[in-house]
């Protein structure tokens, strides 16, 4: 008996230490308790539709770069928007909180919670009959996957399935538009990248989880009749952007007089990206919501076929990283200290280039922003947000 008790104690202890070590790989998040009358009231008010035939949209990752911009655009035209974000510390959460404050000033509420939390999702769908879900919550970033692989599985796979489970049993089922990524093209070297090109050679775990997302959403479309639109974004940039991305961290380092690391591909080739301005991406997201047919299922049962769509959202004009640096130098009026090194095998690909004719045809998607103009807008935002504007172009806050 005593031995059995000892055995049970040891088993419990080893389980608890397993849970603890598992959580070590996830991000720190600060969850406020969800629920209560005030909480529900904020959600109802945020979800209020203010235009004829408007939508009620659940935006996941609403505290993120793209999520904030899409939420603002939907709110502006009179759709009801409720956000959900776990405000994790992959990058400075205070930037996410500042974005939240902008949304709050427009009466858009972001629920602080994880998309893996089935109870919160169920509660949200109980309070609001969402017509659409704009799913943007994810663990982004290519290189970070080598440091924290489980965070990708947590948000991009497990979180996606939890969300789809909720959507499939919702009544009515919402139509789902979600962010895949250009990274699914991986080692594909046929340019420009078209939706029909092969995507079975991912170069990073991030890409692999996005590719898995495309397969997982297909399954839910096939079995449950969920209307699915997957968007392969190509390097999105602009005001309120992500600090882990090159254009952002280069700006920070150049202003602080620190060196920047510029990667070079095989045979000294410059890396190139199809940089796409945030406003163009937002238009593509909104057009996807507008053109998405309804889901067909009811009570978790498929009643007929529903659309499964995938689109590239890019700019169609790749720019090399040295050219990007040159544009930043011109805008900041500071010469960068460049440290040019060979690209390590950490998941990056040498170039991206989108063929957008499908999105053009079916969504009316037509990007209009060139990189120099878009970066000028970004730099203006950056200097203002981080308090560099003292009138003489000098730093006052850094
Ligand atoms: N920005 C780009 O260049 C780019 C390119 C291709 C694809 N994407 C995809 O677009 C989407 C939006 O990207 P972004 O640049 O706005 O990134 P972001 O990191 O700024 O936004 C993602 C948001 O999701 C939240 N989040 C992460 N895991 C969560 C979870 N489990 N539960 C709740 N919230 C969670 C984060 O806190 C963050 O605020 C992502 O799916 C990303 O993979 C972005």
C-alpha cells in the first residue's frame, strides 16, 4: 500500500514536471480573466453592425500588425469586429497594447485570450453569431522556429484546430479567411510563385506549419462544409509593423548607430523579397471576406460543398535587401553600418516573387504601393512612435 502511494506520488510529480517543461517553450502571456457582465457588454457593443448587410467578424491576432489594420478597416466601413489576442511576448507586447488602444478608441474590443482556449471561443460564439472569422493569430517568424519550435505547433497547428472545431459546430457556421504565407513555396525556384506551384518543400518549421494549416483547413472544408479562403501573404510591411522583420530592425539599428546584418545568398547573390504594403494586404483581406460564399454546414454536419480558395497576396516586384537598405538610409539620412554575411541555413529562402493574377481576377486585388513610398510612410510612423521627432531629426527618446 505504502509502495503504491509512493509510486502514485512519483507519477504525479513526473507529470507535473512534464507539463512545466512543456510550457517553458511557450510564450509568457498575461491573461485577464474573461467573463462577467461588463466583458460580455463590451463584446456585444464591439460586434454591433453599423451598415446594411454588414458582417460580424471575429479577428484572431487583432493585437498583431495585420490584425490591427484589418480590424480598423472593417470597423471603419461599419462591420462589427471582435478581436482575440494572447498578447504574447514574442516581440514587445507594449507595441501590441498600443495597437489595442487605437482599436479601443474606435470601440473595437480585443478579448485577451488564447485561441487554444476552447471555453473562451465557445463563449464568444455564444454571445455573437459571427458571420466571418478573419484568422491572423499565429507564431510568425522563420528563424525563431529553431529557438522555440513548440510555439509554432501551439499557435499554428493546435490553435488552428481548436478554432476550426469551434467554427464547425457554430450555428450558423462562419466563413473563414486566414493567413497562410508565401513561405509555403519553400525551395520552389519557379518564378513568379503561382498558387498551382509545388508547396511540399518547406524550408522552415514556420513554413511547414502554414502548409499544414492549408491541409487542415481543407479537411474541415471537406468534412464539415466550412467556407475557407487561405491567403499567402508576401513580406508585409508598413506603420505599426513587426519589430522582428528586417525593414523594422534595420531602421532601429541604423538610428541607434548599430551595425545591421545583411545576408547574401549562394554565389554572392543578393536576397530579394516581394515587399507588400499593409494597405494593399488589408484590401486583399477585405475583398476575400466580401467574396467568400457562406459555409454550408449545420450543427457540425455538412449540407453541401463549400468553397476552398487559396490566393497569393504580393506586390509582384521583388526588391533586393541592399536596395531596401539604401531606401532606409535615404529616409533616415544616416549611412548604415553593414555587416554582409552568407545566409545561414536557418529557414530563410533566397527570394520571393508573387504571381497575383488569380487574386486579381477573383478578388479584384491590385496592389498600388511601391517600396520607396511605403517605406517613407513606415519611417515617418517609426520616428513619431519612438519619439525621434524633435524637429531637428535627432533622437529624443532612445
Ligand atoms: N507580416 C508578414 O510579412 C506575414 C507574411 C506571411 C504571413 N503572415 C501571417 O499573417 C498573420 C499576421 O501576421 P502579423 O505580421 O500581423 O504577425 P503578428 O505577430 O504581429 O500578429 C499575430 C498576433 O497573434 C497573436 N497570437 C499568436 N499566437 C496566439 C494564440 N495562440 N492565441 C491568441 N493570439 C495569438 C500574437 O500575440 C500577435 O499579436 C500571421 O498568421 C502570419 O503568420 C504574415
